[in-house]
C-alpha cells in the first residue's frame, strides 16, 4: 500500500492524480481534515498518521514541504533495509523528491514513475544514480536478492564511486556479470551471490542472498515475539542460513491471530500464510509426526507441512523445537511460487 498525504486543497487535487498514476498499487489518500473528500481518509495529526502508516505502508508520499515529511518520519527511522520509501511533491506537482529508501525501498523508481505520469521533474540525489554508476542496492532489488550487510554495501558503493575495480561471483545460475563489475578474483571488494553466510571470496564481500525460503512456524499460545525471534535466529545461524533468505512464514489457521507471531512477522516484514488442518494433512511427504500436536490442532505436524505447502517446494530443514516454538524451513523450486 502507498499512502498519499496532503494538506491543502491544491494538494488534495494532486493526490487524486498521484493515486490514479499508481494503478498497480493500492493507493490510500490521507487528506488533512480541512481539505478532504469522500474518497480520502481525513486526518487531524501528522504524527499520529505517520505512526500508523510507517510500519504498514510500502511508501509514504507527502504532498507538502520537505520539512513536514522529514519531521514526521524522523522518530520512526530504523534502517534503510526496513524503512518504507518516503517521497515529497510540491503542491504544484513540479518536482518529485525521494527523501528516504531511494534504492531498497524503491523511492527513486517510484519518483521516476510519478514524474513521468505527472509531467514533473524527478530530483534524484543518490550518488550512484547521479553518476550513472553501478548500485549494489539497485542490483539487489532488481534481482529480488537480500543484502547481507549494509556496511559491506556502503563499502562497495564507495569503491564504485572511487573507480576501484569491484569483483563479482555467483554461486547460483542465472546471474550474469553486471556491467561495470569485474570477474577478477583479486579485487578488494566484490559481490557474491550465495546461499551461505560463510561464503566470502573477497576481503570485503557483499553477500546477496536469494529470497527463496519459507519458515514454517508453530508456537504455544501467547508465546512472546522475542522468544519466537530468538529461536528462529538461532535455528538459521546453526545452519549458516542468512535470515534474509526468508520470503514468508506459514502456520496453521489456529495461529492466525497469535499476537507474538504476528508481531514477529510484522517486525521482519514477512507475510504470514495460514492453512487449515485438512489442507496441511493433504500434503504428501515424509514429515515427523506428533500425536499430541494432531490431537490439539488436527494436523500431526504444523511447521514442516505449512512450510512445504507455502513454498511449493521441498523441506530443507526439519522441525526444531525449543521454548514453546517449533520451526522448519522449506525451499521453493521457483521463487515465482512464493507469496
């Protein structure tokens, strides 16, 4: 969902054009209560509205002064890996300015889309875009890859801008050498497309991971989010699997409203898919079985079965259990099968 926030009558009219320019997205128009209409949500407080939208919206588009947008989002900023895109347009629609999450959040791309639709000028200030140089953030986003280290990404981007050779290695099929990078193994910095946290062929290696795994999860009632997070993090670390490879979570429908699980998924921006016991039991495969779990839920195994069903693939790591949490990992045959 993209939220379009406006304050004035001219801004309200422009917000209609912005929403119409985004047919492939769900656009929510939030208009200040003194200048709203029947198709918009009125609001009274910028800070309250931003607090509601920051963790749920893909992008916040402010039709306002840049200072309003900056002050509104400042208390909520955490990391460019998780923050939504933030853009600003002036009331007249002359300029579209990506303010936050230009690459990973897609603000730069969204700015160009809106500018083309509105006849505006996109104001792109990121160094790699301005210099038309290779951007590791853009490459990762374009290929649906997770960034292993933001510090390594910064170091690699700096090397690109300094004219230093940057290496490229892919352990997976389908990733050709990008223009501007080098196949030489002697580079100081480089990208490695890999499935393992232990794969570092360069002194400074930016690991990029395919987002091809589904986490099947089960937990006791009222298990806190931090307990779920701790178990999942340890489970992945023990198997040298980066957290960034997770694409989605899956569980039984009995856990669809489990507070700790919902918080965990929200914190990591992982979609949660749930299935009935009948759907889980209909899946063929060699799964560990628990008579207690079957009596309680109707399915003899929740985490393994839900992971396989959601991924459309095969079980990669079988069930592990600790502190009221069970987890399993399945790998998709094709990332097109994933949510």
